[in-house]
């Protein structure tokens, strides 16, 4: 059985708010609220791959402490634009 688009969005939203680091829960839920509904399937694939990454790495990429890998550069930049002040 394949997953519907709506179920996929709900699953990704749940994965976004159930992270290991509270800061990432907050950042990713803000991003989901702002952008998840508008993403096409290809963009959701990238976001889902990003969610599989380690929270400590993700936080450093989003906070600008370290550059994100090339495959995540665009989505991390979008997350920063939407969710990170300053």
C-alpha cells in the first residue's frame, strides 16, 4: 500500500517535532508550518532525507556553525530564512 500525500505530510510533520534536540523540534516545526504544504514530491524527498540526519549536525548547519552538505544546501538555507532570526 502506498502512502497518500496527506499521510506523508503528517508523518514528516511528526518526525520534525520529535527530534532529539528541543531547538530542532522548534525550528523544524516552524518550518513545517510555513512550508510543508507547498512542497512538491521532489522537495519532500529532500526534506525527508534531511530528517534522517543527526540532530547535532542539523543544528550546526541550520545555525550556520558549519556548512550543510551540497545536497542539503538549498533546503537548509530555506529553513534558516524561515526560522532563524537575524
